[in-house]
C-alpha cells in the first residue's frame, strides 16, 4: 500500500469513530437544523464534506471533460439517516481509491479545468486536492463534535487513530 493510500486508511478509521459517535446520537439530534449555523446540522455538515470530495475528485480530478465543471450536490432530503450518509461516504471512498490509483505517482502534476464559479480555468495538483479535502474534512469533524457536545452528548476522542 502506498503512502497516500495508508494516509487515507487512517482518515477512514478516524471518520468511523465519528460515525460511531453519530450513531449514538438520537436521529433528531443528527438531523436537527440550526439556522444560522454553517450547513445547518450534523447530517448536512457530513454531506457538505462528501460533496467536496465529489466535486474536487469526481468532477475535477477524475473528469476527462475540460468544459466547465460544476459540482453537483448531495441533497439532505435524500439522506434521512446516518446509514444513508455512510453509503454516500462509501461512494466517496471508492472515488478516492480511484483518484489515488491514478495519481499516487504524479501528485505534483498540474490539473487544469474550468469550474463554474471561477472566470478563469483553475489549476491544482492532485496533492493540493487531497490535502485540501483532508483538512476540510477534519475542520468539519470539529464542528460536528461541537454540535453534539452542545446538544448534551460528549464526544469521544476523534483525532487521528494511533498506529
């Protein structure tokens, strides 16, 4: 297994700790909307993270189309519980594995695509994309545990799993 695959394996283990924590929450806490809070709920925050993987890897890095890339969105109404969100992340995992297989030896190559919200084509390396997605996921992991803690459910240790 390559270094990036091993790194992603530990990220999935950490994500699983968070999923297990979320499974201990009442469904109404997991899906409760909080107006004015980024992404509105724990579920929506999870879906936002998955959407970013879909956008940067599925629509940008793995795309063969140089036309304008627009990131499709996983809609909360289609994910009524944690198991549905876990299934969304299973699709993310498959996409990341394909990405790492394709780019693990060329992480510093430049990808250039037009994206819908930028006037000029955007350039990024696979390493930048991978790093951005990981830091983004961990940022939102912190928000998720704060949501749960504020609802009265203390979270477990969710930092990286020890080797």
